[in-house]
C-alpha cells in the first residue's frame, strides 16, 4: 500500500502566515488525486511537505503506513515533476532520464568501486529502463539531444520520463502543464491519464486550472486560504458543491449567484430574487425557511433558450425573461450575457438560437439543478 495521508497538517510561515491549516486528507493507493485552488491556497505547500521540501509545523504525513515527517526526501521513494521541468542543461535527454537511477542504483560516483560484472549489469538495466520509458513517451528519437534543442512539450515529456523511470511509490506533480500551449496541454492531459492507468502509481497533481482538475482527477480536493473546502469525485463536486466558493471555482463559465428571499404561497416555497421567482424543491431544507435570505445559484449550462425544442418544456414556474446584452459565439454554442432587471446572468445556449443582441427573450431554468446557499456561512443548503 502506498497511499498518502495528511493528518491534521498545518504549515505556518513566519509568525502567522498559515499556508496550510489543519489539513486532513486521505489519498488512496493508486489514486490520481488533484489538489486545486487559486494561487496562495496552500496546494503546492501541501505537495512540498509530502516531498520533504517543506517541514510541517504540526500534524503527520504518512506514505503507506509510515510517518515520513522526519524521513529525508531521498528516502521517501517519491518522484516529483516540477512546473519548470528542472532539466540539467549540460546533459542530453538520455542522461537526464538516467541521472536519478545512477545515483540510486550505482551509489553515485562510487559505483566504479563495485565488482565490474555488477556494474555492467546495473548499467544494462538502467539502459533498458531508460529506453523503455522513452518509447512509452515517444521521445526515444530525442535521447541524444540537449534540453535547449527541444520544444516545451518535449521537455515536459523528458521531465515525466525522469520521474517514471524510477518506479516510485508516489508521483508528485506541481502544475506540470502550465508552460504548454492550449493544444499541447489537452494532448498531454490525455497522455498523463493513460500513463496513470498503465502504471497504477499513486499520484498527487497540483493545478489552479479547474478544467485539468475535472478531466484528470479520480477525486479532487479544492483548497482556499489553506483550508480544504471539499474532496470528492469531479462530477459530484460539480453537481453538489459544498459551498459558494466551490460552486464559483468549479465550472466555466462560473455559476450565477443572485441574492433572494424564501417565500411561501399555497403550501409551496420559492426564492424571490425580485425580477422572478424560482420554486424550491419540497425536500430542500430551505423550503421551511420562509422569510430567510439566501443566495440562489444557477449554472450557465442550466439556462436554455425557451424558443428551441429541448428536453425541458417551458412552464410559468421555470421561465424567466431577460435582455440579451452580448452573444459570444463559440462554434457549438453561444455564451449569452443577460440582464434581468438589476441582475446579470450568463447562459450557454445552443448555436441554433434565433435570438439577437439587444432583444428581450425567454429562458428556461432547469429547476432540478438550482443551488441554494446560506447568506452567512455560504454553505450549500440541501
């Protein structure tokens, strides 16, 4: 077993900067876990504490069943891929990949002291492993080149190869795709997912990109100001965000938030936002909070053009009127910026729409997908 566990982990810089605050997180053996959040949320600090590059102020870090707080980085059996690749510029690709193996297997510069036959066998084993990983990442033809002769995507593959060749217990990846262009990022994301399935090694992946988190992670842990906000499978985080921050961070375009008040009429509850009213599901606790202020959340993709034949029929309860301020064409859909009185909304609608900028239009809200948040705590009400 080579899972990773954070047990009440806190990291304080200086006197009062709490980069990570009482983090409790269990990462399963062979799991691909993504730590995601805005800059300064503590995700990279958490990763560096697993690597041994930062010392925890309080709490325990376990790799498998072993507490590693006091274990030197070189003895933790981890491999880290950095954002800036960290390749040796004077070495060719082959030597960059082989360097860590030579240090470990051949005992650094003292390998020559070993029996000649043993040294030869070890060198052959390293050569086999380097070429095997190079084939896996399609960089075998670059083995004699130096980093400066490679593109950004090729350098990233070399950095990945250097980590993979060691066959560690845990991979640590610190925003490894952020220096790649958009097309190459998509391609490399798919390669990393394929490699993880093939290798089955526990992986902790840090990113600020919620698209990477959604597409790559078996589970994702969302952090903010050093605090863990939610940890779950991407689809569950998207469908059931724990609080307003998670709801706003996950999803593109971001969720719409409208201040409202719970009302009741004829035994049914609704959220009144001024320009329109949205029914509250009877099984939601907010249905019994008449008179309370709440925040209504609606994702852009849950707002539809009422004039198009869709899977939701328009009714007086699910239909709202809004002015179309801006339409951004994205080929397969439009991003529509809407004005409903004092409220601004964003909707993603079909490219078959006939609506035009500046006109009033009717929209359908998927009532099964609305979100309600407490005004004070900003936690989800459900």
